[in-house]
C-alpha cells in the first residue's frame, strides 16, 4: 500500500463549514507538505460563513478577507460541496468512512439565552436573527422586525450589539450603497425608531466593543451617541483595569465614551444611548414586548474578574423592540461529542474528544472549538493549531486509501442532493454582483436557496 500523504494515496480531509476557520484550515492543510485532497462541505450554496452573513454590510473592508479565501480556493486539490447538510444529506459516520479525517469549522450558529421571563414575547429577538435578516441569510429571510415603535433596546455591549445598534441608527442613505439585503433596506427605511438603548450589565470599562466600532457612533449622519458623564466614574478595580497596558482597548473606549458624554445630541433624529450597570430582570407586555425591567448593578471582585451584582434597585424602561446580543452558542451535530454548557465540541488542541479520550479522525477549529470570541483573523491561528495536531497524529491515521470526494459525490448523487460546486458558486457570485450594479451596491444577494440554485440552472 502506498504511503499516506503521497501522490498515490493522498490524505483526504473533509472540512465541514466554509467560514474563515474553514478556509484557514484549508490553507494550512494545502501547505502541510503532504499530498492532500480537501473537500469543503457547506449547508448553504454560498460559502464564507459569517464574513458573508455576519459582518455588517457597512463594513466592506472586513469582507475583503474573502479575496484571500478565493485565492486559497484556486488550488486544484480543493473541492467545494455547497448546499449539503450534514445529518440530512450525509452523516458524520459516513464522512469518517470516506475521509482520513473530518475537520469541523461550523461556527456557533445559535445564541445564548438570557433565561428571564418574557424572553420569548413577540418583539424580543436575538441579534443572530436580525444580523442574518439584514445580511440576506436564507434562514432569516422571512423574519419580521416591527420597527414601528420608537424605542429599541439592545442587551449586551459587544461588537455584535454595536452592529445591531449602528444598523438601526443609520439613515437609508448611509446604507443604500452597501450589500445590505433589499428587504432590510426597505424595512429600515420605514423605521420609526428614535431611541436605541445599548445596555451593559457591567460598567463602561468592561464594555467589549472594539474602539473602531465604538468610535463610529460619533460619526453617524442623523444619530447622536449619548452617555451620562456620571456613568463614567470608575471604581478602583476598573481604574486598575484601564491602566493595564494589555487592556489598552478599554482605556480607548473610556476616552471615546468621554467624548460622547461631552457631545450635544440636539439636532439629530435618533439617539443611541449607552447604559451601564443594568441587568435585564424580565420583559413585560400584553402579548408583545412593551417594557423591560432592569436591575441596577454594582461591580464586585478583583480587577478583570469583576462581576455584576444586583443592588436591589430596579427600573422600568419602555421598549418597543428588544434585541438580545449576549453571545453566540454552538449547536450539536449527531455523531460528534458536544459540550452543552460551553456550546463547543470538546477537544484538546483541536482533537475532538469524548469521555474516553480523543475520537480518531475528528478535529475542530474556530468558534465551535474555542467559543465565540475574537475577530476574523483570530481563527487563522486557531485553524493552524488544529492542523498541526492533525499532522502530529499522522502516524495514527488509518493509512488505507479513502474514496474522498469521489465517494461523497456518488453518495450525494444517489440521494438526489443538488451539490453546488465552486464554479457554480462563482456564477451565483457574478449574478449577485450584476444585480447590485444598477443600484450602486457591491452586490444584491440572493436571499433564498431556490433563487441561488435558479441562477445556476
Ligand atoms: P461578546 O463580545 O462576548 O459580547 C457579549 C456581551 O453580552 C457582553 O457585553 C456581555 O457582558 C453581555 N452579556 C452576556 N451575558 C449576559 C447576560 N446574561 N445579561 C446581560 N448581558 C450579558 O459577544 P458578541 O458581541 O456576540 O461578539 C462575538 C465575537 O465576535 C466577539 O469577539 C466580537 O469582537 C466579534 N465581532 C467582531 C466584529 C468586528 O470586528 N467588527 C463584529 C461583530 C462581532 P459581560 O462582559 O458582562 O459578560
């Protein structure tokens, strides 16, 4: 038998998921020095995961990561299997038989729950739904967001909350030449929202916005950022935090909040109000969200470990629409061990494990490996680490030749799955770019799977 990783017996790996971690894992495998054949399996016809469906439409620079992924995808040793759902079209056990290794990079597709009464009232949404909706993700295409009220509240102070707040804050003119989905632009154009409250359970020094994202609130055409100067008084522990040279981002955020506190909101149609030390207790309303009860909090604990504790005082905030933006969570896949609490596939350096140790041939990278944190580039080092583990395990992998993509294609054909290959994706891509041109948009996305498949016949 030819040696595994040779031209006669290439290492065959299936990557599940086509977001940043998937492409960085692909790149690392192609550079491994072994002869490899890598197939990438994606549930949607369109690749690129959160770069396409998560990055805000008004942040086109972040989407330039796609240019790198397109270059990586040029390798003759790569094949794309779009429109294929694991569990429905092909099982994990089947993939394990077809490939030497299966590497999951399927991200964190669900949300953490607040666990408070009223969370599921009409008008209470997850950030995931809203972000998917304005980005034209087929799963969220038909969601409705009632923007007829004046007061929106966002729970959480991370960059996703910043994206949601900014999209609600911007004028149609600020959005119309982005790749925002047409249905979202229309609905946002009719929005009556005047106040956007962005609520943090801890203080301004603990807000998780990156400075660039926070600063943008001072540059909006018709929305003023609002911060109460007295909310910026820090306890000694928070002062220690912002003085730490490894925490320069928080110190910069404090400076930005100070400039917001000094700004006059007059003359702008909308206000984006940053609030601190307030934790959600319950959501109230008759059949729909009307009010949010918040507990006033204080911080307790040592620097960098401060937690929010209720003071006993509460307040009620009018709320016509609510967005929970408190972090994403991974979802399980049948046949793969899952850590329910953390929402990740349990692993040691990317080797998926169960209670008896590593599961041979199963690997993980990205948010489903380490949880939903970091920026796009963080996933590169993460994927490189996992591929290093896979390469270190090389002597332990089953050396027998595997059917790989040929076997997968045969199986999917038998099952009638309409696989979208990379050349077909490029045709969908061109069609979207063409649809955007007359509107001055970089693209007008297809927002239904049938439309994407229709574009390739
Ligand atoms: P995140 O940065 O972890 O922020 C989550 C926020 O929710 C925090 O403010 C957290 O407060 C709060 N929270 C959590 N549980 C809560 C609860 N029970 N009640 C009230 N508040 C609660 O998560 P994210 O915003 O979803 O972002 C995920 C990752 O994607 C981050 O690394 C982010 O930087 C990245 N991202 C980057 C960009 C960009 O670069 N432009 C854009 C979007 C996302 P505590 O701090 O108190 O836990």
